[in-house]
C-alpha cells in the first residue's frame, strides 16, 4: 500500500501503521481513510496529501 | 519598553531586543521585539511571554499595571521559544496552579519543551472563554507556522492576537503602524518571505475563513514588531497578495563567483532581462544575506541562479541559498541556471536539478561559459537574459 505525504507539514501517512490515536487502525489504505480525516500533525485535509515518490 | 495601554484595559507588556541580528539564520538588522499582552478584566489574562533572558523586563512591565500574582490565566498562542522561553519563570511568578490555555498541539509541544506539571487547558477550535466584560475566542491556525499556532480574538475590543502571523522583526519605541510609517511593510514582507512563504496555501484558506466568518478586526497584535491599528486591512491584503505568489514583472539573478566570470555573466544576463522591460537585479550571494534574497524571490517571476564549478560541484554558498529556498517552497517561478567553469562544469546541471525539484518552470536551455566570458560570451548572456525577460512577459500576459 502506498504512503502519502502531507504537502503542508511533511507528515507521512503509513497505511501499515494507520493513525490509531485518531481511530484509524493499522492496515487502512489512504483511500479508505474517512473523508473528514485530517493530518494528525497540522490538521490539513486529505486533498493536501500527495502519494510519496 | 514600558507597559502601554493599547485599548481600555488591554496592555502591551512585551520587550525590545535591540541587539539581536541573527534570528535562527534570518538577519534582523533592526533587532526585534517579543510582544506579550495583558488584559485586565474580572479575570486577568496574559497572552504569550517573551524570550528567555527578558523575563525580568516582562515582569516589571506587568507590575506597572498589576501585581503578576493577580494574573488568573496564561494563554500561549505559540510554543516557539521566543514566546515561551519565559514560561517557567512566569508560571512561577503568577502561580503554578494557574490554568495555561493553549491548543492541543500546544499542550503536547509545551510539555515536550518544558516537562512541567502545569495545569494545561487545551482549547477546542472556536472555544470561547468569558473573562468578565469580555470574551476571548481561540482559533487554531495549525502550521501558521507551527502545529501549535493559534490566534486569540477579543470580540468586544475587536482585537486579534495573531501570534507570529502579521509580525515583523523591528525594534523600536514606535508601537503602531500609524506611528512607524510605511517603511514597516518591507519588514513585514521579509518576515512573510522567510517564515511563512511555504504555508501560502494554508494562509489563503485562513483568510477565506476569516472573510466568511465576518470577524471584525480593528487591531491586530502580532508577537513581533508593531501593532496594526490604523490599517489592519492593509497587512491582511498584503498577506493575500503575497500568498498568491503571482509574481511581478521582476527577475532576480542570484549568483556567487570565484574570479568574477560568473559575476560578469550575471550582470550581462540581468541587462538582457532589463532590455525586455522587466525589472532585473543581480544579487551576489556573499554580499547579501539569504533572508534578504528570499524577500526578493517572493515577488520575482523569474529566479535565475548562477554558480562557478568548484571541485565538480556547486559553489557552497549557492547550495546554501538553494537549500534555504527549497524549504520555503516558492511557487509559480520561471527558473534558469548558468555559470562559468574551468574544465568539468557540473554546477549548471546541478542547479537545474535543484530548481526542477522546486517545480520551477525551467528555461529550455542553460548557459555555461568556459573560464572568462569574452565579447561573444557576454553577448550570449545578454541574449539568454532577453529570452528570460520575454518568458516573464509572456507568463504575465
């Protein structure tokens, strides 16, 4: 599964790790994150993320 | 500086740092201030503190208005040490049991900085605190410019305590925009270019939200420099314009040189650009500070970078500027690379790769001249400059 990087602050969403602090279990693909999920570091929305090269 | 009443019951109690010249790699030729604000109402509130080393002045300023022990609530809009460095001392002076209001990220970051068992109150975005005849609303502004950044807004006085946003590094007894005059805009611009340029997408969103919410702002109190009271809308409009990064009819030719060959090229290229009616400025890196270069980059449409080849590489000072520029993520720029070389000449290719990584719209070709540019070499520089000038004109049509 692809990692996604926040264009605002540089945080990398790793699907293998998920975002358990905000209710996202490990193994959740970026595409499957809820639409209202935001970057845990800076609060940017999903459309501020790009696929990591 | 003394405590100054900026609105009824609202005091500026910050300090002036006359002597600072290097602010984490940003040159502050006029020094700076660390602003803090005291609101005396049924509850007494202090917004932000100052850099470590200035605690005594802050406490003395507060004491001109009220006994620091009477402060009921401490608000931290931003964790960075120039605003939080005095927190341990201030919390000790006002009472360690007093609530410390900050954003969620503020609580996390302050805890990691200071490891103190303070009584944190992490606010929700939009949360309001009643302090008597006034209410304070907290507006999260994550990544403007740290994850913890927030604004505190006082509806009754229409004052926005904006943390680092709208700030300027300027030391002076002139406390307000109408006192200091228009020269302050160049400091505000430099601040924006060096601290906020990389967050322009975010800034445009925040400005849009402020417009939509109909927030009335009579006064903006940033954590550095003067207070905007006469024309707060002027600095908001400037932020809007700078954030769009459309670029002006301007090109900056940034270079360093070993034996003046790349310098000759830079000046000839700049003259070619100017011949197309575009404002052009050659900037020798070792005669300028990287933070001043970024101020020029902010509104330039084209950024042309030149370096001699030293030991098969870019000249180190040019790398310094490129690294700094890359981090600040300038947008919508036309890029070009040039340089003089002796035998291998790698620098130009390396600069092109750096500018491409910054997503600059690169000129089709680069320009290299071996050793010293002769008349023909200089003519090729002028022609190269003209091409860049035409590209700028075309992009701004």
